[in-house]
């Protein structure tokens, strides 16, 4: 059995007590290690931005920020440009979000069928919104009509 003893250590005028255990020839002392200035990590994101995932992440942010502008613009001034922008960005934004959920949380066996269903659903939503824009009043006016009920 390993012997356990207590050591008194002096650090900058204060006495610290630590438990030291001898395991074979190794000695384990439970002291906090000081952080060396050379151990600081850089917060640079240049390696992430240059990768393919970084470009995709940027596109996701552009789509989300564009939606933040298009939705109020469509309510204030509905137009065909806003309707078609929403018809493209709403399914795209939802698709990317659910794709991340599938990649992160679904078991490997279910990832392929879930992705197929996601693509089917995303194209269906895109087609439905385009049909609403082409043959009816458009997305923004349809939302206004629903709210006026």
C-alpha cells in the first residue's frame, strides 16, 4: 500500500499544506501549477476562417443576418424581391440548422435517412414558398392576411 504523508510547503511567505502520495517511485503532489506566459493561447481564428467549415459558418451567419433585415422589410414594404429572398433564405436557414442537429445528435445508422428526409422537406418548403410567390399574393402579404384575421 502506498504511504501517504503531509508536507508543509512555503510559498511567498505563506505556508501551504498539501497531500503527497508515494506510488512506487513517482511522487504526486496536489499543488496548483502557475500559468506560464508562454502557455497563453492565441485567440486568432484565421485557421478556422480559411477552412471549408469556416466558409460555411460565414455563409450561415450571412443568411441569418439577411433574414433579420428581410423579415421587417417585408412587413413594412412587401415586394417581390423580399418575397423571393425569403423564399430562398427561410428553407436554407432551416436546412442548415437541422443538418447540424442531425450531425451532432443522431446515431450513425439514422443519419443517412434523416438527411434524405431533410433534403426532401427543405425542397418541399422551397417549392411551396415559390408557388406562393408565383401564383398567389406572396409570402409577406400572406402573413399580413393571416395576422388580419
